C-alpha cells in the first residue's frame, strides 16, 4: 500500500497538471448531453437525412385536406405514451394483445423511445423480446444500449452483462456510448475491475472515447483513490484534443474537496470560467453539498457569490444543509439567505413558491416543502394541519427547518393544536427541531398556563443537544412551582446539564417545594446544593426565609437569617459576582414564595 506522503504527492501532481491545462482548453458550449441521450441524438440525425423535402411538394388539394381532417395526425409522443400506459397498467398477457392491435410499424426509433419512458423493468424486458419477434423488426445498438441502461440503473448487473454479451454474439455494433454505459454501471455497482476492463476493451477495439467517456472513467478512478491513473487519463484526454466539460470539472473539484484540497478546488472553479466553462446549477449544488459535509464555509461563500451573480439557486435540502453548516461554524449566513430569498417564509411570494414546486418536482420531498411554503404564505393553517396529518400517515419526512417554522408560526398565531401536531410529527419521524421551535412550544404553554407537555418538550430538546440555558430554566421551574407542579419542576431540573445546575436553578427548585408546602424537601435541596460546593446568594436566602416564615418554621428562620448576614458581609469584600448569582438575586429580590 502506498504511504500517506506518496498519496499526497499524487494529488499535488494531479492538481498541478489540471491547473496548467485549464487555460489551454478552448471555449465551448456546456455539454448537457447525458450518456443515455447520445443515442437518441444520433438516431434523430440519421432519420433526418431521409426526410422528404417538403418545399418541393405540391399544394394539397381540397379533397386531401378533408381526408386529413377525418384522420387527424397522431404524434409520436402520443403513440409512445399510449404504449407506456399499456405496459405499466396492464398484465403482460393483456399488454401483448393490445400491442398487436396497434396500427403501428415497429422500428428501432419507436422501440427505443418506449424503453426510455422506463416502463416496469420486467415488462420492459418482455417487450424487448416480444418486439424482436415481430415481422420486419431488428434490434440495433440503440435499443440494446437502452435495455442495458435499464438493467444497470436497477443494479441488475448480471442481466446487464447478459445484454452486453448478446450484442457481441449477434454482431450488434458496440459503440462508444454502449461501452461508456457498461463502464458507468459496473463502477456504480462497485465492480471497479470490471469497469477498467471495459475501458481497456473499448480502446483495444479502437472505439475512441468521448469527453463523456473520459469523465465517467475519471470518476471511477477518483472514487477509488487511483489518483496517478486519473492524472494520466486526464493528460490523455487533453492530448487527444477533447476539452473538459462542466461535469468533468465538477468531478475534479468534488474529489479535491473530499481530499481537503479546498484551495486547489477553488482555483479550478475560477480557471474553468476563464476557459469559457460556466459552472451550472447542478455543479454548484454538488460542490456546496460536498463542502457542507467537510464543514468548509469559505469555499461555500465563494461559490454562493458566483451563484448570486449568475442567478443560480440551491435545491432546498442543500440549502438547509448549508444553513446548518454556517450555524455550526458560528458564521454569518446572510449571503446564503440573499441568494435564496424564496426559502424564507417572510419573503416568499406565491409566484416563487409555485416556481419552487415546479423546478424541484423531481424530488417528492421538495414538492411537500413547496406546498408548505405556499400554505404558510397564505396563512392557511388548516391546510398545513391536513398536509402534516397526511404525510405523517405515509411516513414522508420533512426537514427540520420546515417543521420548526410550522411550529413557530402556529405559536405566533396562538394555535397550540397546530403547533403540537407538528411537534408530534417531529417525534414520530425523528426530526430534530431547531432550538427556537422548542422554546416557542414552551412559551405558548406558559402563556396558556398549561404544563402537561412541558416535560416532554424539554426531554426532546435535551435529546437533540439543545439546552434551555440558566435564565430560561429558572423561569420555567419557577412557573411550574407557581402551578403547583413540583414533580415536573424536579424533572426539568434533572434534565439540565451539570454546568447549569447552579445557584439560580437550585434556588428555583427550592422555591418550588416551598410553594408546594414541603419545607423539608426544600431544605433537603438546599443541603444538597451546599454539599456540591454551590454557594447560596442573596436571592437564595430570600427564598429560604420567605418560605420558612410562611410555613411557621420560626427556629429555622433565625438560623438562615444569621447565615444571610454572614454571606452579605462576605460578599462586600468581593469585586465580582458570578452571572448565575446575579440572575438569582434579580429574580428573587423579594418574597417570591406564593
């Protein structure tokens, strides 16, 4: 195994080569053609050459026009859609009978378009074999490659290999697109050696790789940390006269970010633009998501600046991840919010919300997010309740920011039922809410003077790593004492981290037991506080004296009055007073035991 230093040297060598060759690549338009789309394009070009020159056609007669109106033209997309419906919604026996009755001549282009609609995999294979037996039809590299892609995407690698072997046995032309597809799916399934073998076979057959092929192979090598080989392949691509496209650069930067080489990744990000290749929305999403996993905010900021200039946006899940990354790093997220105003409930417009649903319609979760934003904007809280109840039954999980926002808005509009429905949803789906959402729930309970669920809320809050803080903990314990709920107050106190079990919180718990009429338990807490070395403050003695006097414990009153005088004399000689003691003294300055 290579040493760590040798591995780093490989990365530096690769980065150096990429950086000096970025400038020599010629400007070109972004290549958006996927592996799957190349054959369709070739088929289209091939068919176009056989089309009739319509300019030379004679003007249609009245009779021909009438005849054409009687038999309206059926477009290919409608034919393909009809076949897809037959394959998807009918049994295979029924589908065969329906396919036989179609007034359609089967050719390679039609079959390929049907397969690309992704009917159920088993029926796609049955259709593939059925159509091969129809009169006058013969599969070619286009239909075979699409079938190969269907099996590869489903991770049915043995079936994919079978299709590939059939092509070889039947003498079907295997072109660069087929080789690239096979290589990609083998690599995706973890068969790196198989992917390398396909690459080598492609070159032995003098089937020259395209930029898509090189990019797919580079990704295979990078994912498996074969940096030196990747460097050689990249050199070969440049020397062959192929210019890297946006996806090629994205693969390079994604690997460098994963390897902790942020400066080098940002350098490529800048230089690719100088070479005429503009990072697209997909590239920015991939890079920012990778930076979030690495906790690298500086690179995120530079990419966000580019996105702001070019009016690009993140997908909502990536936006939330970036928001959390800034929060953990303790950095300002204003640029992120400026680039994505549509994700803010306060600033989102109905038009933007609808656009959000449409543009991210490939992600079912994004549709639910968009619907929630629309409903929040319209203040349709009943609609949100129904939506939450529906997706809860279907186990669809919204992200933390959305659920937290629902809770906060419901609390702001005094809708405890809606807020607690969202809270129950978060527990069932395992969603960790933001701290402000938990505090909003506690706040509405305090305002309504009802505390049935307060312990549950604080328990969930503690589980996800949020804390009340000393000041809020004291207020909550005090309010529970006023409501005559000492058991709940004790549970809240026990849930606090050790550094928050201080003078102020102990004093609050002591006041709870005095309010409940239990002087012995109050004094027991006070003694436990002393044993831990936590010194009482003026507020603590105010609580002790007021509670003991109210319960008729005159002998104990005199004892603690003397302790109070000693403490006051001692405190005068001190320059500073701890924060928790200041909080305690401010809150318990007078007779606070009710």
